[in-house]
């Protein structure tokens, strides 16, 4: 029987040759990811259910990356980090990346890739909806709640319903002004925020395989914005090179069978597409940047797991070099490694960091920061009636802080161009 | 598991995401310390823009000023309830506020799983757009065995979609209770 790549990976994790769409199967988990917001309550449930002296199923398979509320004076947030630290110590966890040490990494989905935890063919569960990001590596990654995570901590297993898949094929050569963010916002406008609920979103086509891993991660990251269980791109040579440079662990490559069944198929040619935004207050509220150009903004924000990778900042720097921003513009690198690269990576002989500082941007420390609002003292948090253009992934009411603010989701090119003019601006005006 | 769930309706629109159910700034409180747990009740649904809370009129607070528990124990909503982040704090907050069941046209996957596996509120789906029919404050009665919901205020009854394969987990009270019952707790 023909299977999709998602079915094949789940079948392997269920010790089966074949799994059928719609059946619930128990999976052996390769990695469990958690962070400072959902880690502490997960640990509480683990202790309550398995006993106060219980041990996690595998100290090499639990990855704890605090990233949400890091640079804040909020005492409750600090306590949550303390709880993670204590648990990691008493359990002897091998992969705990403590705040305030040189082990600290930053945003978990980007750090997982950087640290070599993303391996083709494996199964990752994480207490964060954007765990689907890792699907860019030809693996299964999806978000879960604390109770499910606690169950995995104790048993190494979880049930999942095998999803139908939707296939999105992008043909053509990517123009310089088009980004993965534009592709996923295009899709979300077509399928809406629940068009892929309980389904896998599979990306294919020459335009996809021309993208670097970071851009592929932008696509899979926002599968959840369409309700998707997971986003997935089969691993190719580019993916293998990325993985081999960061891990010596074994992995297995899977591909969908040519005659695999799909719920539906969407076909795009990237030459027909143009820069788009998601208008307030939903990621599927798509408009071309040209059709809303001129809309006044009060802030520009470039950061997060979907928009704070090195490739995002390289794109922003191309627009911002030699320019001045006219609104508050926050540059929030996802991880310490990205932050360091801003100093070493150059565009036309100038470091990215210098380009941003010369343009008048605020370069912040790596964390999730204002992508999800966060405590009151979070850098970049929206206030009052702010109108924000942001490279993040959600714009539901109040997401970046103020319930009265409006957020336009956009590519780093569009966010940078708009920062200069103070109005939504098509990046082609600057390229 | 209660066989009959009776209470007042709180009606919401579509795409109610977890930031509206419990805004991110409140996720710092403990989910086990009783003094902090009540704060999840205080701030449950506090991210819903006021005019969209308590439909059809709107501007009806879910939690009265100074209260921890809501006067409303059954949520009625449109499609894609609980979309957005994976935070289990969301169904947890609704439970602390006293919510027993949610009836929506559809759910986001993680929220649905959390409701079921965490044993919080029962997530029912209906084919009907009940959030266009039922009004906030209507007295409702859910018959868990018959899979029906009756509006005691307007005397109309609708069918609920069967819970299907997750019924056993809901009935057991969550994934841990279910796994013990089925002897699935052994380490891999």
C-alpha cells in the first residue's frame, strides 16, 4: 500500500510496515522538547503520576531549551527557570541549556536544528505548537500539551492519529523579492486557519528544494497556523549536509510514494506570486503588500522561530543598509548563534549588526520576546493601538501584547522596507 | 464521569485562540500551587475582545469582577476553537473557572488533545452552528449518554457528534487514568 512520508515515519515509530490514515497508533518517541512555560507544569504532572522519585525514560532524549520569558524581571518567570534547572540536575538530563550560562541557546525550534537534534525519519514531540518547524528535516514534529508530555517523560510513548496529507507543490525559480514567508502566507490565505486541522502539510517542488534549511523551516513552522498536525519536507542533499555538519547520529530518509493518497493537492508557480501580508487579526487574512501599501505602522519587529533566523536578517540587511528606520524597529535574533552571526556575517563589507544599528534599529537579546507578548517588560511588546509589521507567526487579538493592537505578518523584506517608510511597503520598492 | 451536565451558556465566535483563552503574560503562574491556580480562573478568556465575549450582545464578562469561577459552565463556539499555542494552561484555565463542557463546530488539534488527555472539559462537536442560535445565559443540559444538548430556555434539543475513539479516554478521566486501566504505563 502506498504511503506518504508522514505515514512512513509514523509506521517506523510504531514498529509497523504500514499505518492507515485515521487510525490511532502508539509511537516510540525519539525526542521530547520542552521549555520554560510548559516544562514546569509538565514536570509537576510527571511527578504526580509516576512518583516523586521517578526517572525520565531516557536522559538523552529529553531536550530542555528555556526561551520564552528570559530577559524579564518577572519573579514567576525566574522561578520557572529554577524549576527546570532543578529537574535537569536531579534527573541528570544531558540536554538542558541553562539561562545565564554559555550553554543558553535561545528559541527552541531554531536551537534544535543548530544543535543537531533534527534527524530525518525521527519523531519529535514538543510542548510548543511550533514544534512542527522540525518537519523541514524530513521528520515528524508536532506540538502537545503538558499532560501528553508528562506521559512521554515517563514512558517514551504517545498515541497519535495518523493524518491525511495535503500536498503543496511550488514550481519555478524564486525571485529575490519572494520569501518562504510569502509562500506560507499565500497557502494560509487559500486554506484558512483550520484548512489542515489534523492533517499533514507536505511541501514539494523545485522552488522548495532551492531554499536553504532556514527558509524551509519558515514554511514548516507555520503549518500549525493552518491547523496542521505537522509540516514536512523530504530531506535532500541540502538537508543531509546541514544535519551531518551538526550530528553524527544515524538517520533514515523517507519519501512519499508516487501513488500515495492525498486529501488535496495545491499547485503554485512562484513566478505568479508576490509579497503578501496577513492582516489583523488572523494568519489567513491575506493581502498583497501592494494592495495595503501606505497603511501606517508604529513598529516593525524582526524575530522569532519563524522570522529570526540568520537568513531572515540577511534579507532585512539588504534592504536596511544605508537607510534609516522611521518607526521603532526591533531586531530579535532567535538564538545566541544567530546573534553572534549578526556580528560576523557581512553584507557589502559591513556586519549585519552594524547595518541594523546604523539604521536605528534596536538589536535585542535572543529569546521568544514579544512574539507572544510576554511579561510587561518584554522588549518589543505591543502597547495600546500599536500597528506592528512583524516577521512572527501569529496575529490573533492580543498576541504581541495589547488587545487593541493590530499585527501584520510579513516577510523580513517587507518588515524592513516598511520600517524605513513607516508604512506597509512592498520590498520591490527597495530592491 | 457525569452523565448530565447542566449550566449556563457562554457564547463565543470562531477561531478563539489560546492567547484569548489565557493571555501569555499569565502563563507564569504555577498550575499546582493552590494560591496561584485560582489566578487561571481570574484571567480565563480575558484575552477575548470585550465586544466578542458573551454573544450575541457581547460585552458580557466571562468572569465577574473579583471572582475566580464563572457563572457560565458550558462554552458554545464556532469553528477552530483553541487554535494557536499548545499551552495546556488554556483548558486548565477554563476548568478552574468551572467550565464542564465546550460545544464547538470544530477544534484545533492540540487543544482538543489537551482537553481529552488532561481530563479538563469535554470537547463536543456539532454539525449545527449553535453559536448563532444559543444566547449567552441560556440554561443548557447535556446528556452524555444520549449525545444530546437541550436548551432549557428555548426548549430545543440538538444532537452532539459522538466522541468516537477518544470516548474511552474521556470516560476514564484522561490519558493517565486510561493508560493504567489498559496497562499501557510500562516504560519502552
